[in-house]
């Protein structure tokens, strides 16, 4: 536990007071951004994340009896980021969110919010608010009273409460429903009220626990767009839990893929998709072909791997030699003869008719076992050297006749299409 | 009447069901109707009809011992309900939201006093009251002892009813309140309590009626000047049933009807209509 974190703790309880005094002078919701809350001057609504961390987790562990829900999670989320925790159910993403909200305490490790240690700080005093999966709207209160709840608990003067509630309702596009009870609202309306109820408190970090999970596809798409725009406009930090890969990709600046209480990989959607680090990430995010092989050599930017499909050349950003120091974001190269796994996305494999030409690097012959017409593309199941591969061919302009089942084809991909997996 | 294929069978069945219902309701309410009838009988002694009178009702207010018993009963029922509802709600909340060593045992023992025959509870209380009397005279047989006695059998019932209501509450609601900055007390006051209110109201009414018609526990713990209505009626009945007792009983039956209606109103759940 860092000593400076302990010393800084009292400022947590002081922060909300200052926050509201300052916000009282602001006229519109848009200026009530994180920047305003933090009194850092120059209330900009830039969506660009600042380099300052909003949330820092260090080695968090949470056990429920024999079950380990979180197993040593370390994570940094920067201010202004839309960050998603993505993983299958039971991977610990909701547990992590509850630890951040203070609704649960870790067995070990610590959390810092805006640089302040949150150990022992109750949920009431944390600069975060949560949109719950079930929305958890108070059934005995009206929409207006629900949204006003947080402000009233802090005993803000009623005129200010009313102004802020009106602003939050306008922001989330709730009109004319103020006097309704939650039971009289549709799912989408309830979701908006839950969002307004959290945002009205101007949290430094907004936690969203599968907020769109219960909605139908059309409404979900619409709210995704609104959520993203709202986050950009307010410049807030959002931490969003989901098991929906597409949703995480659409919304997030960065994503942490979680499995079995651990973070598998953190990165932008593009990094995660194009350079998956583990077997799990590769296969959880869309389809991925995995090819086993043996390392036979490397240079500064290329790695040579012998596989059942032939010799493969992999684009390599690791250091050139195991004896050289390895940069933090780079990996040490494999040793000669080491078993490793390569990943390649189905759409990165190119096919052409086999005309009996010789095989180059990253080229192999395969037989079409199955062709599935998907409209925008055709999915082929190929077999080569006993291995099944999936290839997705888009219909980009050239009018080709689809390959027939049993036809022999030549497959090729560039070295950059291949990724070396850690496990 | 129906004019379809076999009207006679269904018509006969319908009649049979109606007749059966009448028999059952007669079985349930005929004795009460008898009391109501007798309370208007001008005969001083016996049950033979001598003519209609409201004299016994008019006599009631003048009967000081009835008034005293009435006041005692209401005071006892009111105060014991207040205490039992407060304690029972706290117990239910504590048992539902906080685990502590032995909480499971407390939970399992809760329905015990509901199943124990009242007479055992009464005798046990009699023993305790006898002992407590030696500590201080206030704790001896009388109103204080009766209050404690009534709370003893009301509390578990209140706790069970409120806990059942508590089990239907989504714990996320309380978490949401705390997440929005409400302290534990504010959360209880503004979220938990309002949502528990229908359960608490039903439990309080149940406790109130239980106290009002309790005879056994009251009888075992009563002392000088602490006569409740059931005890007064019992004492009067021993001297021979008087028409005043019938009149009083009829008033009590009407009060019970009023309470039942009130209970129905409280148990309506306006917040969870869907």
C-alpha cells in the first residue's frame, strides 16, 4: 500500500463538496465534465484521453469461498476513455466493477480512483456511479425522484436539484415521463432513467454493468450510438462491462478481455483483433485459424516457423536476439525448436485457383471441403495437411465463380497477417 | 337458465355447489350470528327470544369495568404491537442483510414460538414473572409482564412476515442507493423501509389482532388492575353469560371485520402492480 495514497484519503470526502459548489456556477451540463470536477482549468470536452489515470487497479484478487472470481488483476484506465471489460459470463468482469464501485472489497490488491487509494472507502464516498444490469430503479419513486435521489441524499438545495435533474433528463432524452413510476416505463426508457440517475451526480468514472443486455437488437444499436456520443461530449470516463464482442468493439477506446478472473489482453479493438496475444483472445473475438509449428529462425522483423502447411514467415516486432534487452511492449523471441502457435484471421487468407505453380513462402495447397454462401462473403472450409481452415472471401468487385467442393486451391497470406500467440 | 344440451346436470351441479357453500359458511358464521342475535334479545336470562332491544348496547358505556378492560386491551395491543413491529423488523432486516455467528440458528428457531402451545408459553412466562417480581415489583404480574408476554409471541411472527417481504427485494436497490451517495441509514430510511412497508403493515395488523384476542398468555401474566377484554369476558362468562357480554362480543366481531378490511387495503401492493 503506497503511503501517499493513505495520506491523500481525506481529500476523497472533501471532493464531492467542492465539486458541487463549483458546478453550481455552470450553466450547461456539457461543461460539467471531468475537467470541471477536477478543477484543472480549461474545461475542454476533448474526447482524447488525457495521460492521467482515472482508475488504477493493482493485483486485485477476490475469492468467494473456494471460487476465485478475480485472480491478480492489474489495470489502468485513463481519463476520458471509454473502456470495456469483455469476457464470457463468470470471467470476473462484474466482480471487478463491484470492487471499483465499493460494493465489494478485494481480498488483496488495491484500487486508486483519480490517484486516491480507495481501500476502506465506502461506495457513498467514491467518485463513481453505477448503471446496474437490472437498472435497480427505485420502484416506489417517480422518474424525477429516482434521478434526484443522489442529489437529495447530499442535501443539495431543491432549486439546484431540479435544475440538474432537468438537465440530466434532457441529456438522456427523457421527456414527459417525470411523474411515471419505473414499472410504467419500457425497457429502453428504464435504461435511460438509470443512466440519468447516475450521470446527474457527475461521477468521475461511470460504471456500466451490461447496460444494454436486456434490450432488443434495434434499441441496443441506437443506445450504443447515444452512449458513445454522450461519453464523447461529456468527456467522462466510462467503464463498461459486456459479453458482447460487437458492442465492445463499437463503443470502446480500449478493451480488456477477461477470462477466469484474469485479464488476457488489453488493447484497442484493432490491436485485439489483429494481434491477439493468446489462444483465448484469438478465438473469443471472431473466428481465427490456429496453426501449430516450430520456430526455426528469426531476424529483426521476421520469424520463421515450420508448420504442417509449410514454412511460414511471421512479421515480428520482438527483439532480434534473446540476449538483447527486450522493450516493455515487446516479447523475447522464441528459442530454436520451440513449439508455438500462429493465428490468422479467415479474411486475411487469399485464395486462387491451383495452376500447379511452385509454392513460395506463406503459400500452401488446400482442398475445398465446404462452401457457405453468406451474401456479402463466402465462407470456405478448407483442408490442408490434415488441418481444417476457415477462409472468408469478400465479394469485392471481381465477379468470380465460387470454388466448388473438392476443388484444389492455392492459399497465401502476408507475413503481417500472421500473429504469434503466447500460449 | 341455459338451454343447451344437458342443462339439468350442470344446473344441478351449480345448485349443489351453492348449497355446499351455504353449509360451510353457516358452519363458520352461525355461532357469531347467534351472539349478534342474542345481543338484541331483551331477555335478561336464558336464550329464549323475548323481544328486540338495544338496551345492552346502551348499558355498555356505563359499565366501568368493560371500559377499563377495553382501554387495557387496546393499550396492551397498541404498545406491544409497536414494540414487536420495531424489534421484529430490525430482526428481519438483520437476519436478511447481515450474517453473524449463530444467525442461522436464530432463523431456524424463529417459528418455534409460533408452534409452541400458548399455554406452555403462558406457564413459562408465569415462572419468569414470579422470579422477576423479586427483582422489582414493576416486573411482577401486571401490565409490564403482559406487555413482555405479548411481544414474546408477536415478535417472531412480525420477523417472519417482514423477512418474507425482504426476500423479494432486489439487493441491487440498496446497493444503488449507496452508490448514489446514501448513507446506510438513508438507504434504510428512503429505500428499504418504504419497500418493506406493505409487509410491515401486514405484520403489525397481525400482531395487533393476536394481542387483542390473546387470552392464555394474558391470563398467566395478569395482575391487579390489568384486566383485558378476553379476561373480563371469561370472568363474566363464569358468572353466567349476560346479554352485555353478547353486546360487547358483537362490537368486537364488528371491530374484527373492520380490521380484516384494513388488512386487505394494506396488503394491496400499489408499487408492484405488474
